[in-house]
C-alpha cells in the first residue's frame, strides 16, 4: 500500500496531469508536491558583467516567488478534489534533488510527467524523468 507519494511539479501540462493522476489514484496517501529551482538558471540570467550579486539575489527571489505561486496553485487543485497537499520547494540539480528528497523523506513512490516545458527545454526536462526513473530508490510512475 502506498502511503506517501512525491509529485515533482513545474509549470508544464504534463506536470499538472501527473499531479491530477496522483490526487485521483492516491487520495488516501500523503501527497507532497515538490518544485526544484535549478540554480544554473541564476547564473545564466546574470551573465558575467555588472552587479552579479545584486542580480543573482533578485533573480533568486523571483524564482522563489514563482515556486510559491506554482505550489499554491497545486494546493488549490488538490483542495478542489478534497485532498490535502503538502508542498515544498528546494534549490538544486533537478533530478538529483527529486531522488534525494524521495530517499530522505521515505516516500513510497514518485509520480511525474514524462516531459516538462515545451520547446527546446522539453528534451532536457524529458531527461529529468529518465534520470529520476533510473536512480530512484522507489517506484516511479510516468504520466504521459
């Protein structure tokens, strides 16, 4: 029996579908939605000129606000279905952070979308699902 499920989320359609699947399939379990903020985005956005520290902090705060908004939306989706949803965001390498969280919090399974955002990053984020599936200490359900 599954008592604890981890659902990595971003702002993609597949992520939303994975959350909805987890809410429907594991409504009696403790479901945690996690969003991973990739710090490489901070460096890419700041460049090497100008006030890097100030830009870094501003960009980091922006990503944190976006994470909170995304998680609030996930809580609302769960509440509409009568399910309480735990949420958390972490900063780190996406696949590694998901696997580490699952291991450290003793979850029974992971439910995630097959790909993240569309466009060029879709290929990269598809590799996140593959990496999590390969390295996860628990079963992973991929929602397509």
